[in-house]
């Protein structure tokens, strides 16, 4: 599904870059950074929020410092693509806090999961007792992150 885009000018792009660096910027500080007064800056931010360009505000957490240093990317193939099987798999995934992100994929596997765990034992427990028992799961392949060379960053604007 392709979502509609909105026209962005140079100031909109500066606003977006600044908010990606620090989503807690006060409107006055943001306006100063992008060369506007506070009221027009706030109107632009509201427009970007309403258009869905700014989807949400969040803090970026360090999983290792929260006791979840093991990261895995798991490819999952389903036995069937029947609507009921897919819906049940999606519902089961949504219940698992270990799954940081999940993507439906093209290619040889159906899904790519980003999973966090405290250690290999915790990951094995998740994989054997939860993931492989989810509705419709036929096959999984796991790869473990050794080091993050370029962790998720800013969207280029």
C-alpha cells in the first residue's frame, strides 16, 4: 500500500531533521534552529503530525542496558497463506514482547522478525516454546547480531 506524500519545503525538512535528533525540543528552540518564529513553527509541526509525516514521538532505549543484549533477526516461513493462518500468526506475534519489529517480506521467507533476548537460553526458550508453536509456522532461520555497525538512524529528509 502506497501512502500519499505531502510537499515539503526546506524549512519542513529542517524541522524534521531537528526533531529526529531531539523529539523533546521545545517549539521555541525548534523555531530558533530552523529560522522561524514559534507560532509558524508550531503550525508546521502540527501540519506534519496531521499528515502522518511525524508518526509519533519516542525515546530511543538501549536494549543492552535494559538486560536484553542479544539481538536476532529471524526469518519465518508459514505453511499456508490462508487468511485465517496469517491472522492467527499476526495475533500470536503481537503478544510477544521479545519481538521488537516484524515485517512481511517478499522472497524465500514470509516474515523477518527483530527479536531481543537476555541471552541464548532466553532466545532458545522463545524460539522453541513460542515461535515454533505459533499458528502456521513451518520454518525459521535465525541470525544473531554480533555488532551494530549502523544502527537504525534518521530517515533522510
